[in-house]
C-alpha cells in the first residue's frame, strides 16, 4: 500500500522526481519537544494552489524540487500547479500552469522541470489525504515525521472531494513570477551578533551566493566574507533554541538561514533572524543566486 493506501487512491506516482514531498502549513507548537515546524517552504505558492482549487489553505499539496513529478489519475481529479514556473501536460498535451486543470481517469499529469526557481506546488481539489502526524501531513526531512518522499508506485488518496471544498474561483491563468536577479534578505540582528567583528558591516558587504548544499533544512551561503568571531578560546555556546529564519554561523563563517525543517536547538551562534515573510523567496533561489543581506536592529 502507498502513502495514502491503495483503497480510494486517486493518484499514482509514475515519475518521482528529484525530491517530491507532501506538505501543508506544518506542525507548529511542538518545538519544546524537539519537533520542527516543517511545512511548505514557499507558503505563498502552497496557499495559492489551494485557493485556485477552492481548498482551505492548510490542505496538503506536493512540493517538487527542480524536475517536477509524474502522476497518473486513478479517478478524475482537478489540479493546479504554482510556485516555480514549469511546463505542465495532461495525457501528453500542454495545459495551463497556475490555473485549475481537470485530469481524466487514467491520464498522466506531467509536471516538468522548473524554468525558473526551484520548487513547484501541485495542489489537488480536496487535498492530498495522507495520514496526519501531530496534526500535520507534512514530510519533515530532519526528524523523519510524516510521509516519506514520493517513490514510483506510491498511491496517494485525495480527500474531501468537491462537496467538502469551496467553489473553484473563476480565474484566468496567473502571470508567472519574474526571475529574481538576487535574493534580498532582511536580517534583524541578534541575539549573538556581538560574537562577531563588525557583523552588520560584513553581512552588508555582500558577495554571498546560494550554495548547492542548500536544502529544506537551511539555505547555505558561499563566496561572501566569512564572519570572524570576536571571541576566542575553546568555549562554545550551549545549545539554545532556534527559530525559523535564524541565521546561524558555523565555524567556516558562512551564514546559514534556517528553513522549515531546521533543528529546534543548536550550538552555533545566531547572528540574526530573517522574517518569515522573506523566506518564500529563499525557497525559490537556485544555487549561485546572489544573496544580499540587509541588517537592521
């Protein structure tokens, strides 16, 4: 049996893609017991996919990474693809990105490679109905909670159907977002910026790029000035709480911006915090994208 069980399954994975996970708005309120928030990295794109289908914002979607996913409809479904713009086909024929699309029974929905950005979101009317864990259907790559990343042959149940969802809005195709020339991240300094020599100046100096080592846990940077500690000696911080958007500085001095699957504690100093409103853009920044930090108090 697949992630949703074979009975009543509405979608079968025929191409798994590089990394495709089930995501919703996450599982807040469990950091004190070591459970990260998780959830869609680009929350705006996730919510938009659900809005296009008349689903509640928290309905589970599929988050793809760079090269999409292929799904066979085992019952008729209506889908919408948002986030990173990409080609979308049903039964081999091009269909709209950013709009509700009917997939007949037996047809394959092919969500192609992202033209820009990193993560596309595949919403299904009624939502993906994998079992909830601690009130969420999200896959958490750090803790292992929630369903595993999709594999070929997995069958996904679709819940709710039309009677439980709202009206499908009468919308035209959405305009595809313009590719950002750089990733601009505001950073509220603290609590450990005093551990570094001229932290604000070093961050603002620029030259950072998104590292290929970035993932759902954190956006890693490379190429910019290493943040140099003003404190010397062998002492390290005791582990302390980490929040979404925390900019942690490991021993190499290259800032890491914590994303949805981040650990809830850590021992490296946090030089500042990126507000959640700026993190959707971080979810779509490809390796090599210039990163501009804008520090403030």
